[in-house]
C-alpha cells in the first residue's frame, strides 16, 4: 500500500471537515427546525450542545483516526481489537445508507438550480409550486437522472484523492458557500418586516423550553456535525503529526455553528417579510423560498444564488459521506482508490433507486409503515448514527483513554483532559442514549 495521504494544510482540513457539517442539515433543516421550536431559545440550546458535547465528540472521533492513521474499522481494530471493529463496520453501513438517500435530495437541489436558471419556479403561487415539486419527485426518470448526476459529481471529487480532490474542492466551495449566504442575507434584510424574523431568531423565549426541544436540539447538533458515521475518523486519519487536533476541532465546530446562524438569518427574515409561518417545515426550501424570491426585485438572481448554495452544501457533505466508505475498502482490503470509488458508485446508485422512487412508483410500498426513503433515513439517522456516536464516546472515554491522554498531552492540551474525559465517558453516552431512545 502507498503512504497514507495527508491534508495539504490545516485550513484544508478545517474546510473539508466543516464541509461535512455544513450540508443540507445546516442550510435546509436548521432554519425550519428552529422555526418550529421557538427560534431564539432553540438557537441557544443548539449552540450549547455543539460547543460542549458536539465539539468533544468531533475531537474524540478525529483522535481515533489520527492515532491509528486508518479509517474507522481498521482504527478500532488497531487501537483495541476484540469486538470494537464492529463499531467501525456499523459506521460504514450507516454512511452508505445515508449517502444513498442524501444524493436523492442533492439531486433535488441540482434540479431546482436548473429550474431557477430557466425561471420555471419563479411564481408566487405556492399551490402550483407544491404541485411542481410533487410532480418532479414523483417522476422516476427525472428523479433518478438528477440523483445519478449529483452522485457522479461526488464520485469525481473523491476520485481526485485527499489533497487534489476533497481538499481542493473544499477550498473553493466552502468560501463560495459563505459568500453566497452573505449576499442573500444582505438582500433579505432589506425586505419590509425582515427585522421581525431576525428578532424571532435571536430573541429567546424560555417558556418554550421542553424536553422534546432539548432532545431535538441535541440530536440536530450531533447529526449536523456528522458524529457517529465514521466521517471524522476518516478525516482525522489524514491529519499530519504537526496539527493540533483541539484547535482544528474548535474551528470546525465554529464554522458549522456559523453556517447554521447564517442560514437562519437567510431564511427566517424572508419568511416573516412575506407573512409565512416560520414553522412551515421542509417545504420551506422547495416551495416557500421560490415563492419569496419571485416577489423580490432581481428575484431570479437570488433564487439561482440560493439553489447554488444548496448544491455546494450538499456536495461538501456527500463527499464526506463517500470518503469513509472508500477509505474502508482501501484500508481493509487494499483496494486502489479509483477502483474502490467506482465500486461504491455502482453500489450507492443501485441503493439510491428505491429512495429516488419513494415519492412516485414506490410511494405505496411500505416497510414498517415507511417508504424506502423514509425507512433509510430513519434507520441511519435514528438508530445507526446514535449507536456509532455512543460507541465512539465509550471507546475514547474508557477503552483507549490512556492513549488519548498521552496523545493530547503531547499536543499541549492537558487543560482540556478532565472535561473531555467526563464528556466522553459519562455525559455523551447518557445524552446520546436519551436521544436514541426518544428517536426510537
């Protein structure tokens, strides 16, 4: 096997890893979840979760990969052995399932970018937009075509390798993503009544706090940071010995938080400006936002910018989902990168077909009361990811703690050790278990 690839720079690592977090979860899901849960108070709870348990879990998973210089399964085996490699295998299956339905949503974003360019979606008629969206996702040819196009773009990037593919792409897409966010926010904030949306988003109403909200915020924090699916272990394995993980982890988490805050400032003021319910749900992206852009001067430009933003966010995350699977084949079976990537492309494409058809020809095909897309989402997000995060926390907090302690001490990070150990060994397992049980 060739020498292990490394990130070309610390900024490359930070942008690539934060790109995993700054996906559709941040740009698409966070605004409407915050809208459904009281705005400002949800934001505070989410920030607290990310900057405590979230950042500790990112550091834990990256430390596993960094010490072993391998992806999840091989890292668990080399660091401890026993049954622990099964934790890595679980993460590989998890990320495979996520990628299989995630590329369907990525395909939707790609399709709506094209439709914003043609002007097809620029109408104030939300009923017509709803019919258009439902017609599109129910069309098997279009749905599979856009899914495969999005997946092919992801594969092309990963095939370029760590530095020339993932890092180089992240250095372009991540700054572009934040620039697009700022451009759209600058326009949205000039709309009448937009300040009401800003105040809703930043003003906490503590009377709205309840157990379900706390669990929702914690779960979204863990999901948005890609905890439990092996991504951060794989990315950590490419970190050179000179890079100090705690500092890099802090920057990754802060960029993820910043993206969520900017996404909220982009969507919620626009929603308030046009008198739309901020708890409208997932339809905010593909139905409500086009209607809003159609009412704005130069609306087509901002619609194109918005869906381009979604595509960039989706690609940076899908790349981080594909890489751990490719790294698994390379580390476990010594498969060359291109061959591994082609193999995963074929497997994910086959798996994505039922997900893509879930809103059309397979809409009535149900397992456990869910269509294929919803079932894949539920199994991966609600069962496998919490299990993977729980095992990673226990592995760091108990199974290999002396080695973790030695590694972080060598990086000059002794001050964080007591809090880090407490979170990994006790707090994170308890919190993740609560979220897990609630989701089940």
